[in-house]
């Protein structure tokens, strides 16, 4: 039996991250104040996902320890590091890539469910961490970033 896709976040610790639509910068980790670090989180929603999975993913996003402490160890989370959070929807994260040479998107959430759960995740993130910005769901976005480390992790619920 194949594992079922789940809500995923590809997170990258960044010193810069922004997203633009039609040449206009609409979201960035420094959107609300002068922040020079944070997390870019590309979010994929699967067809079987629900709000409980979104809540678990948000907990991981806010508490996953990827920022260095005074000794240089990854012991601080986003809130402790006072970083920005940039959430960008990306349905391709839940694509099946194990067979053939073309991705299958059959396990991705339909657009209405994907939007509902992404918006829910975004609302909850903003309530818990006001330094949260976003792209535009379903838009053709250009994402710019400087990965710090590089540090990149795939979080799943």
C-alpha cells in the first residue's frame, strides 16, 4: 500500500524571501517591520487534508527549531528568533513523482479545498504570529529567496 500524501511544507531558513505577482511585490518576510531572517514555507495541500492537519502543520512551522542559538546549534524556533514567515501555496508539493517522467497531481486537493485549507492555515498563522505574509493562492507567482545555510526541511502532517 502506497503512503497517502499529506499536507506538506517545504521550509527554508532565509535571510530574504519575497513573492511577486505581475511584477508587484505582494508578500515578504520583512513586510511588517525590518526583519532580516525567517522562514519561507511552500505549502502543499492533499485531497485528504483537513483543519486538524493544518493545525499540526502550523504548530511545526512555528516551533520547529532551525535557528541558531548562541553556540551555533539549531535550538531556536521562528518565534524565539523573531523571524518573519512567508507562506506560499504550491500544489506541486503533493505530486506523485515515483513513476514515469511526468508528475501526477491526482492526490492534490481540488482548488476549492486547497484554497479553504490554505486560507485557514494563513488565518491561524497570522493570529499566532503577526509577522506572517503570503503570496496569492492560485496565481502565477515569482518567489525570490536567499537560503541561509542552506537550511531546508520537508515537514509533513
